[in-house]
């Protein structure tokens, strides 16, 4: 199991333990891509670009100085040696602060 943060549209982020890649695909409603936000160093954001315009928008990210919308569910995680790993307490706090300060809940 790994600890991730799941962010659904119009909801606060939830810390959740997941069992593996199959569960990620269920939560993401299909295949996902990896994104990042310049304000969340060391944290990856899993997004499903196929739901763009179909699912409700969730929040914006800033990557390399450009802003973009995330649609549908997003999952925050970390990677080490090519493997998804649990977020540690400081990373969880960073994501919570990120949403509390820069991304108003809808």
C-alpha cells in the first residue's frame, strides 16, 4: 500500500492508502498521465487528459510558468527509482497548504 492524496472536483483533498496501479486506474477512470506543479517540488500529479471538458474542472496547476486546468480526479504521489511511493507527512502537509492558500475549495 502507498499513501497518496486524492482530489476530486469540488471537494477537499483526501489522504488515502491505495493498493496498486489497478486502483489508480479505477480512481482516474482510465489511463493517466503524470503532471507537476512548480509549487510542489518532489510531488507528482496523476491526471486523466481524456476527461478534459467532459468531467468538471478541479483546479489549476502551474508548470514551467504556464497555467493549466486539471479536470476530473487528480492524485498526488511521489516516485523513487521509477516506483510510486507513499507521500511522507511533510509532503502531505505541503499539498494541504497548497490548496488552503493558493487554490480555494469550490
